[in-house]
C-alpha cells in the first residue's frame, strides 16, 4: 500500500476508533475538512499537520508519508 497524507490520516483515525467528527473536534476543524483531506480534495496546513502529530503522538513526517517511523 502506498502511504501518503490522506491514507495516513485515515489510518491513524481508524486505528484509534475515531470518527471524522471526533478528529475534527480534537484539532478544531470541520468534519468537511477531515473528509476533504481523506478524499485528497485538499491538504492540511502545516499547523494542522502539527496538531495531528501531537494528537496522535506520531512524527509529522509519518503523517506526511515521508517516513515509516511513527516516533
């Protein structure tokens, strides 16, 4: 499987049993924003990638699909 930004976001969310709404609330964006990221219609800002990295306790490069090391 090719790991890219959209697949990593969805994978991290689903592994933790979160809905798009729960993730959206946690990082202060709309549900539509999460959906757009996961459908590859838009990309998160650097600050939102940072927020997700902190929330999921993983490296930002992991979320970006640039690194397979989570921490």
